[in-house]
């Protein structure tokens, strides 16, 4: 038996010795709060009446923490928290820059609005089967993906949100839900497996999975390593996650089956995590390889936009229709990735922020239209403008925003994308953005004319909606309040876009020139 050694070990070269600052603790609060309150909900799983207020408190605290985190990042640049105090690249880094902080705050806001909406949308059965714990774990997964500075942990957070989203999809255990969940799970598991294989490939090449470390090493290995292959694998894996053409059929096949609030959350958040991963990895880590593959990404973007727009025109179910609108948005964001450069990347970030808020609100609009009109089908909806004129006005504003018409928030990122396309001579990308926007405008016009403007017609109520029940004023506010809150953001950023454009441009510069991100992770090593 070996004798105990009295040799003093100096851990100063391997561990972070200073106590974590308040700003560093803020980086993990969105994740920690969601997981802690999710565990609390499981402890009181039989008291389902307590679930909505606990989830509201949790997400209110999360949004507060994310506002403070964004303020810290805007004031002082990227922030890094090393888990377990091990120094990078061995320790797990949570690194927050402006892109991550903006997307995390957007996710927190739509999750808070969704909990408000869910109070009247999720019944006791849904609560008993764990709707609110699943929702908090989903938000933890999305926040973790936006905030992590480590590729393997990005994979872990993808798994967390995949498991929780699968749980939310099958709440109700109806045949249609199981069918939609199966398509969703199979395609996402294939993408996740491909992502994991690529992560292993990255570790074999670089010997590290820390993003800042890879960003440094990739600049000196452009000729000696198969970086184009790695980049192509990442693009394929994340394109499946983001629902890009041709691996996007799972989205409209599964997003119309769960409860409206679940579809709203998925449409707002899940595909944007795929877009974010493409931005973080392709723009920050492999910019040279992205330029090599830019034509492929551009063609992918065009096909996603155009096929998504034609799909929207063909739909008669409002939830399936919105699924294709989500896909058109993914095409627009991929166009920004293909163009590259500060203006196009800023447009992509702006579009992602706008889409998170807008698509969540639009699914809530579809749910409320079905409650009032008695159907999700355009054949069964009519006269909403007469029945609920204020709701009709709110819907019209969101339809304009989704179509990219001024003065709403969807206009600005599309204008930025068109300008960036024309600046590099990619007229075909600019034309695709405009044509897909025109087709989506026609599709939304058809929905408005049939469901809102058409005089009321007699049609049977959808069986899945149950009998028509007049809501109390308080419950009505719980359905219209979240929609109004999200619509206010859409209108505000349409009328006063300068602050968000400036933040998006600053975030894009941070991705294209990651020196401050690297400095945050390696303060003594410095930028390359």
C-alpha cells in the first residue's frame, strides 16, 4: 500500500482560483432556474393547480436573469463561466456573447407568454402527465444550446430539448399525435446521431471540443485537416434540425398534432436552435469552409424558401399552413448564411429573433381562431372579422409581419437580405427572397379572406375542439394577453427597428471576429 504523499500540489495552473463573479453566475441562471423549478414541479406533481403559478414564477425569474445577462454582455462583452472550476479547454465552458444573450432572452419571453396561454389551453390531464415540467426542461435545453461554449454540450442540450419536446408532443396519447411524434423523433434522432458522429470527428482532428479552442486551431489547420468534410456534415445535421429542404417533411407532419401552445413553442424555438448552431459553428469556427460551401447552402436556401411557400399555398389546415411558413423563414435565414459577411449575418440574427416571437404568436392566433370559429380548417372558418374585430386586427398585423410587409418587423431582415444579396451579385437569392415573400403574402391573403373577411357560413365544429364554451373575461385575457404581448414586440420592432438592427450588426461582428469570445474563454492566452 502506497504511503500518503506530503507533496503539495499546486492546482493554480489547472483550476480557476478566483470566486465566480455575479455576471458569471448569470450565465447559468436561465438553465439552473428551469431545471430547479422543473424538479419542484415533479415534487408537487399531484397538486396540478400549483403548476401554472410555479411555472410563471420560474419563467419570470428566467426572463429577469436574461435581461440582466444581456445588459452585462452589452456593457462588458462575452462572459465565460467554467463549470467545476477546471480551466479551458478541459473544463466545460458556458460562454455568452451577444448572439447567445439575444436569442436566450427571446426564448424566455415566448416561453413566459406560452405559460400564460397554456392556463386555458392545457387541461388537467395534460398537467397530470407533466406539461409544465416538460416545458421547463425544454426551455432549459434551448437556453443551454444558446449559451454553451462547448460542442459536446451543444449536443447534450439538443438531446435534452429533443426528449422534452417528444414528451410534449405525445401529451394526450391520440393516434394522430403518436404518428406525428414518430416522424419527428425518427428524423431528429437521425440528425442527432449524425451530429454526434461529427462531434467525434472534430475531437479526433482538433483534440478539443471547446469552441474558442477550435476557432483558434482551425485557422492554422485549413490545409492539413478535412475541415470541409466536417463542415458539410455539420450543415447536413443542423439542416435536418432546422427543417431545411429536402429533410423538412417532419415539421408540417408533426406540428399540427399537439396542443396549440406546444406547436407555438416548437415553431418559435426548435428550428431556431438549428439555425443558431449553423451560425455558431459555420460562421465562427469554419468561415473558410462555409465560403467553400456557400453555393450549396444558397441553393438549399432557395429550395427551402420556394418549396415552403408552395406548401403554404396548398394547405387548408391553419396549423399545417403555419408549419410551411416556418420552413420559408428557415430558407430566408439560410440565405443570410450563404451570403456571409456582417450585413447578411446581421439579417439572419434579426430574422431569427423576429421569427421566434412571430411564429409563437401566429400559432396562438390559429388556436384562438379555432376556438372562436370552431375549426382549424379554412372550409370551417368564416366571419372572424365580424365576430371578433379586435382579434381580426391583431391577426392582420401578424399576417403582414410574416409576409414581410412594412411597417412590421418581418420587412427589415428581408430588406437587409435583399440588399446583401445584390451587393455580392447574387440576384437569384434576392429574387428568391422576394418571390417567396410574394407567395406567402398570397397564402396569408387567402387565409384572411376565407377565415376573417368571408361572411359567416354554417359549418360543423371540429370534433377535436369539443363543444363551444364561452370563456370568462379573466380566461379570455389569458388567451389574448400573450398574443397581444408578442404582437407588441412585432409591431414595436417594425416601427422602431434601429436598436435591434444595431444589436444584430454587433452580434454578427462578434461571430465573424471571435477575438473577444476567445479572450473571454482564454483571458491569459489572448486572441490568436
